[in-house]
């Protein structure tokens, strides 16, 4: 979109949607239509057609924590409510961050969420979480598979951590899109983005980039089925 001047601004993730409403700006990795946002966060924003597809958060842990985490495994997935009730395994999350709507409910209403280590501030959140995990501050934290993939690529430490999908997310998937403030300019930008996405999402370069970051091993067939049935079918 060369007709616009593009600048980037680093924002702490718990403040993204507040900041977005105060200026002519867009956020590239919002949930599609704000489905995982609260009504307050969603208000005053306009959303694009889906730009990517992902599977929801899981548990990232060092190998040494496997016995305590897998004690709460059911059919290859971890029962997160049961895990956070187990005080022998210390978990961590960031209050105020947008997780899935299922996890948002647990963090807000399950009293056992109080057992978890709470991490706040900073734009380099995930890197900090891995450093604290390595230092033994907690046994696991909650994040996307893509964050583990990114850390392994940048730090060269593949195989040091394990990723566990959650029972609460069984059968679920997410789509992301671009969110802009709901102003005349924001609506014009979203309209133009949606026009471009129709062709762009069909290209090998675009689909390969999504798969490289967001497709966990073993889920290739499911990912591409959802990509064609869900992402490509939506133009707004």
C-alpha cells in the first residue's frame, strides 16, 4: 500500500487496544473480528478479513517439567484447569493480555489462577519468559506455538523445550486480522486491505509464510483444510 506512509511503534501488548483508539493506527495481528477481545477492547475498532490462521495457546515448558505436566494429560492434551490446581507445577501468564476466550475466562474467574506467576510489562515479553523459565522461576508458561518456534530459531536451542496443547482448546482454531481505529481513514484502510487480500492470500509466498510460523508439526492436513474452508472463504 504505497499510497500510505508506514511507521512502526512498539507498544506493550496489554495496552495495544487502548493505544490503537487514540491515533490513526492499525494493529496487524488482532483476532479476526475481535472475537477473543472483550466488548470494551472491541469498541471503536474496525477489522479486516482474516489474514492468518492459527491454533490457540498451549503450554511451553522445559523437558524437566514433563512428569508434572503430563500427569494432567487427557487424550494427548493437558487439562489446564487441573494443572493450575496442582501447586507442584508453577505456571506463568501475563495479566491483561488477550489469550483465547476460554483462557481469558479461566484467568479471570478460576481461583487457582492465583497460584500462577504473573508477568507484566515490556515489549520483549516472550524472550523474557524464556529467560525466567531457564532461571527456574516457574515450570511452564502459556503462549502460542509460534513463540516457541521463534525462540528456537533465534536462540538455536531446538529440543530444549516441549509444547503441550490444551484440552480447553480441543477442536478450536483461531483466525487473525488487521484492526484499525474506526475513523474514516481507518475504514478506508480496511476496505483497501480487504481488496488486496483476495489475491494475496492465494500466493505461495503468503501461504508459505503462514505455514512456516503458525502450523505445528503433525497438523498440516488440518491446517490447509481450515485455510481453504475458513480463511479464503471470507472477504471481509
